[in-house]
C-alpha cells in the first residue's frame, strides 16, 4: 500500500469512520477477500496504533472519568 493510501486508511480508522464522501472523491475502508496484513507479534505494534478498551468500576472509575477532558468522557 502506498504512503497516501496508508495515511488515509489510518485517519479513517482512528476516527471509527468507514466512509467519507466529498464532492469530488469518496474514501472508503472495505474488507478484502483476504487479509492484507497478518499480525504475528501484537506487542510490536506501537500503542498509538492500537485500540484499547478498559473497564474500571466504582469510585476509581468515577475518579478517572472526572480527570478526563469533557470531550473524552462517555455517558455510561
């Protein structure tokens, strides 16, 4: 994949978008019939390119949420 396609794909995925339509173009992420990349060592992928999910219950969770900027907080 060339640099431009890679950058566009990364930008779409980082924003949870599958498609962006403009007046003169459409960018779309779609599944190929075969995987393009097979990750054999997940630890080798930099954290900046990973999607991480965490569950924190109770008082600790409320404390963490209260410290986040408002635009990053999600309603339960």
